[in-house]
């Protein structure tokens, strides 16, 4: 007989709600939760069972033999692996103190466990992937609203115009959001897509601008100027809720449509026409502030300008605009209990300098790349052990060689991974985490306009000897004398602890797999809106940025041009792959086995490259080079070459993904130390490469 289990997808970090069917202990069907997602799932989500049953994964705890990265492992029992890890950690803590332990994880709603573990040990050195993802957008949002990236959601369903710049929403997707876009388009919403290549999102757009790579800030300054000049903004909103309008006007005064055309390639007449259009549609006009903006040294200001455009549209806390994300407490329920709240924060300063040396960055996750300095120099103090959980820094961050130098200075590398990540393969010990279908996770709040509680539930028993994280961190903590930080008995104990005082019982999840916390969308009273900035207003001119020595809206500067014959390297996601995680999945590999190099015909011709040719892509200087296949297409800007991220894996045990395609992050040489100074995001795309054909006379 088939059994239904509601859970959360884990094939990417979106965690769509799912409904699974289980027959004789095997998962036989996965679909989107029909109550929330009408059964919809993306290709990756549908290929989930294949990952669980058929991928090469760690089959039990392993301790490295031989040199790091050499691939020689000894399978051990859980007791042996945990004792080994705890003993080594204890030794390091005795000599260097608990602050010498660093931990990173992928972020998301289940961070309470790793954060509690590190806090209980007494180390402040928690970090995550965000410097290579959304940190510029997050900091830009804070500079305007005093509220972070995740404090807003976008009511696309009711928008009249959605503007996507550097956001490939229909391929770099969240199922629910992509469906909202398609439905809104069918209902007449306009979509303006601004990219350096033609994407699937561009193909659905009502207007597509292919801009010169890295010129977005000029376009946005020009849009701000045109909106102000033509009086197309919401004057009463701006007057009441923003600070620094005159500053904005003065700073953008020279950015005429002709100036925009000169810098970006977008025709001046189209800038004028676009502004005329949105003037009639506001406040239901959304400028998406971006997501993966770890691209340029000025990406912080690109996102800041997008946020400013939203405020000019007056689209805050209105249907069809951006809505302040509501938390559990906004629904009348008390917040869920968190384990980390029971422990006081470590007094030590962070080793990455965030919060004291670099005051303008959010101290929550700090910045991964700044740990590099501390690890290499021992200043402000040594870091000696590193636990990475659901995080693969060797792919997430650029420049493998620079990272290996950093990792080699550490005495202990602990991996908690469900698969063989690149960094996991380089670890000293692997504590295999069960895959998403094989484990229960803590309850999480899905905040938004209509918050709810969500829960990942075990669908099947683990196929191999892996464990859930609630067990792994508890076991490690107990061995290190801080077991009190994890005072629960099994997952039910943890769930009950979380729900204590809310009046919500565990069986509330049974019927639909989630627990709604309110009946309808919760909107704040627009008359009394205030923001978490020093002035309580949306700060076009930011006092905080000034305090930290930064400009609130500097003039546009052209990005450095590519040297003669070279290209800017651009990357992005494909709809059926997640970062470097899915290339080894049998089904997904079949759909897209390797990435190609998109190259414009005008450039390909002079290099004698045709579609299908093997090409060699090298860093300037040529020391780092990789091969792939060329795709000659006018879908990419002539100044750039494009490839999908996540390919070119180095773990030999992965039979399909190994050495297949181009590893973009490895071509970003020197970028581990190159980041946006204001937003903190890695400047991955300040990277130039050379391309040559291998088919005729190449080497
Ligand atoms: N050059 C370049 N760099 C990039 C990007 C790019 O496009 N180009 N993209 C950036 C972006 S947007 C992001 S978010 C980051 C992503 O970088 P990461 O956060 O490192 O990547 P993920 O693919 O989310 O997963 C990391 C690890 O989680 C493991 N994993 C999967 N499921 C589980 C599980 O259930 N439990 C445990 N313990 N482990 C699990 C995987 O095996 C993998 O080793 O990379 C960034 N870096
Ligand atoms: N299928 C799939 N979906 C995912 C993920 C995944 O791995 N796979 N990961 C999730 C995560 S963690 C994230 S952060 C999001 C990321 O979501 P997005 O930020 O939308 O993702 P990307 O595909 O990296 O980049 C978006 C677009 O930016 C364009 N671009 C590059 N340079 C420039 C430029 O100079 N100017 C302009 N205007 N455009 C430029 C690229 O061509 C690309 O089409 O996706 C999420 N969804
Ligand atoms: S977007 Fe796809 S892979 Fe990601 S959680 Fe949703 S269904 Fe799973
Ligand atoms: Mo991301």
C-alpha cells in the first residue's frame, strides 16, 4: 500500500513543499505539495529519488588516509568518527582556544543546529556562502531600509510590471515564484528583462535589453534621472517616507538617456519610453533588487539603485509591489524556540574582522574570504579547525589554489555532507549527513506576506549509514562536554521544544504538511510605515554609509575593459542543475551533461571557432586552463563569454560529473581577495579569459 508523506524538497536551497509516495520503504513518487504548489516541481526536484538511490555518496563515516584530497579513505563506525573528531577538536581548543574553530554552512532556515554547536563551544567564527551569493543585495537593502534582503517579498502575482536585471527568474528558479511570473504574464503583466545574454526569462519578456556587461549601474542612474526629470515618481510617498531626494536628483542629473545609451548600449528612446510606461503602472512596478550579485566591484551600488527605484515607484507595502516579510510574531503567535537563544554569545571578536575592523558588514555570517587573512597570518588569532556543513567552499568561492593554500594551514577539516562535495573530498573526516528524503529537520518559519510553519519529514530510511544533523551535532556536542546545548530527546523532542508555548501541536502538520499562521496576507498600516534606519526613513542618502566612509551613490565608472582579444567571463545557472550538486545525477546529466562556452559570432569568426569545436579557455597568462565545447550564438554580448556554473568537478569517484565541462570558479583567479568593498560580495566577474580553438592547430 502506498503511504503519503509531506516534506520539503532538498535538491536546491529553495525547499519547495513536496508530497511523496512511499511503497515498501521506497519513494516512488514526488510532486509539489498540492495544497501549496498544485503539484508543481522543477526538473531537479523530480530527479531527487535518483540522487538518493543511484548517486555515488559517502556510504558511512570516513577518515582520511594518505594525503589530503588523495581519495584514500578508511570506513569507520559512527562512534569512531565522532570520537576522532571530538578528540582532535579538543586538542586544538586546548592549545588555541575555542575561537580557533570556524564553521560554515549554506544558510537557510535550519541553521539553529550548527550555530548552537559553535556558540556552545564558545567560538564567534560562523560564516556561510553569502559573500558568493546575495550579500551585496543584503547590504544594499540594509543601507536603504535598515532591513535585510529577506525582510521583503515581491507580490509578483498582482504586479503590472516586473523588471529583472541580472536575475534569470525562470531558470534560476523557485517553483512558486516562476509560476507566479508565468501566470501574471498571462494576465497581462509586463516583463522587462535586462541581461548580458538572452535567457529563457528574456524569451518571455515584453522588453529585453542586452546591456554591455558591468554597465548596469549607468542604466539605473539614468532611469532614476529620467523618472525624476519627468515627475514619474510617487511624490507623496517620497516626501513622507524617504530621505535625501535632493541628493538623488543632484547625483543623477547628468545621466541623460543619451548618456545611458553611450555607456550601456540601450537606445535613449527606449529609456524614455520605458519610463513613460512605468509612470502609468506604479506602484505596481517591481524592480527586483537582484540575488546572485557577487559579480562586480560595484554590484552593491547596482542593487542599491534597484532598491531606490522601488522606493521612487512608492511600491512598499502595497499589492503588486514589495511587501515587508512578516514573522511568526506578526501573526499573534510567539516565535519558535531556538536552541541558540539559550546560550550567551561568545565575547571574542570575529577572526574575519567583521563587526569591529569592518563595521559596515553584517556580523551574522561575516565574510568567508576575510578568514583567509586570519588563517594565513594568525592575526587577530589563529584559526585551526574548520567544519563545513552543507557547504562546498571549493566551488562556492573562486580560486581553488588560493583556497587550498588556506585549507592547508588548518589542522582539522571536518565535512558534514550528504554527497561528495569538492571540499569534502579534501577533508580529514566525513560525517555523512542523510539526504533530504532520508531525514527529519527542525521546524522552520516560512516568513512572507502570509507566514507558515514548514517541516521536513523523513520519507524513507537512510539508504546508507548516514545520520540527520540534529543527531550529528548533538553527538559531537556531548563528546565535547557541551551536550546541554542540545537538550532534546530525538527529533520529536526537538520539535516539541521548538513549539513550546505556541499552542501548536505536532499533529497540526499532518493534514497538509504545513501549518498556516494566518488566514490572509498581513499588511502593515501604510500611514505609519517606518524603517530601521537611523532616520526611520528610506535613506537615499545614507547616514550609515557616510559614517563608514562610503558614498551613498557614487558616479558611474566604466568597468576595466578586457585586454585585447580577451573576454569577460560571465556565468549563471541552468534550470535543471543546482550549483555543483547535480551534475552527477543520472537524469540531470542526461539533459545537460556539460556546460558549453557561449561566444558571439563576431568574436568567434576572428578566432576561427565554430559551434561544436573544442576550445581552450585560459586565465590571462594561461597557467589555469580548461577545455569545453563552443556554442557560437548572438545570444551573448560580444564582450563576454558565458558558461553555466557548477561543472568540471574534480572528485574522481563521481563517474558522470568528473572532469566534465568548465569550472568557472577556477578561472576566477585572484578573486578570493577581490570583492565589493561596500557590499562584501566577491567580484567574480572582474575576470578575463582567453579562448582558442583546439580543433584546428590549437594545442
Ligand atoms: N563562480 C561562481 N561561483 C559561485 C556561483 C556561480 O554562479 N559562479 N554561485 C554562487 C551561489 S549563488 C551560491 S548560493 C553558492 C553555493 O555554494 P554552496 O552553498 O557551497 O553550494 P550548494 O550547491 O548549495 O551545496 C554545498 C554542499 O551541500 C551538500 N549537500 C546537499 N544536500 C545536503 C544535505 O542534505 N546535507 C548536507 N550536510 N549537505 C548537503 C552538497 O553535496 C555540497 O557539497 O555558490 C556561489 N559561487
Ligand atoms: N535551477 C537553479 N535555480 C536556482 C539555483 C540553482 O543552482 N539552479 N540556485 C539558487 C540560488 S542559490 C540563487 S542565488 C539564485 C540566483 O538567481 P540569479 O541571480 O537570477 O542567477 P544567475 O543565473 O546567476 O544570474 C542571473 C543572470 O545575470 C546575468 N548577468 C551576468 N552578468 C551581468 C551583467 O553584467 N548585467 C546584467 N544585467 N546581467 C548579468 C546572467 O547572464 C544571468 O542570466 O538562483 C536560485 N535558483
Ligand atoms: S526549485 Fe526545484 S530543486 Fe529547488 S526546492 Fe523547488 S523543486 Fe526542489
Ligand atoms: Mo545563491
